C-alpha cells in the first residue's frame, strides 16, 4: 500500500511550534520532531492567546495563584482568565476525531505540567507552584484518554518513544 493511503492521526498543536511566529515576542519554536511528523500527521494548529484577542507581539501574561488561578498581563493589569476559559470550552467542544495534542512547554496558556504559578503580578514575584496553563488544563480535563504531550518533553527520546 502506498504511504499516502494510510489514515493520518489528527493532532492539535500549539501554533507557535513550527507553524507561526505567534509567541508573545513574535518568535516561533523550532522542533525537528514536529517537522518530521508533518508528513505523517494531520496537524490542527491553534494559538489560544491570539484567539482571545491578544496580538503579536504582545505583553506577556502569567498565572497568579490566589484563591483561584488567574491569567494576568502584568504590564496592563488586565485579567484574561474568563476569556481563556471561554475560548477553551468553545474550541475543545468544536473539535472532533482528534487523536492527540502537542502543547508548548511551560506556557501560561498551553503548558501541561511545568507552567509557573506566581504569588502575585509584581516583577520578581515568587513561584509558589507549577502546573498546567489554563488552556492546557482544559485539554487535560476534557480529553483524559488521549495522547497529550509538550514539545519540551518530546525532546526526550524515552518519553517520545513511549
Ligand atoms: S504557547 Fe500557545 S498561546 Fe502561547 S504562543 Fe504558543 S500557541 Fe500561542
């Protein structure tokens, strides 16, 4: 059978990984592994921060952990928690037949396990915990049985093979 006759898995990916210069500073994340996968995977790139109306470039946002997790842009003191939760709900409900996710390591939006939670919005504020970004958390909650990884962890051969 010709290679192109195989069904390709559908994978949602953080758009800044090999697809678009949409990071807060206008950068793109290089990933040789994702580059290779493009031949074999049907990627669905999405940038949660652009989708909630933050432009490129933009002032960075961070997660403040108080009585709940808050997504704050310290430079403007605007809060984007509800915008992100609403986008996550709408987007994740709209997709179907998805086989997995590749998410940006440590992002306050797309991160899965390593995102820093800060005590407050002040520069130099202490990191009091690490966990998922707000969009990443919604992905983990909604699709507990799918393959969901960060591009950072996929640099580790053992994790990647698993
Ligand atoms: S980590 Fe997610 S929200 Fe941030 S730039 Fe990349 S795709 Fe956009």
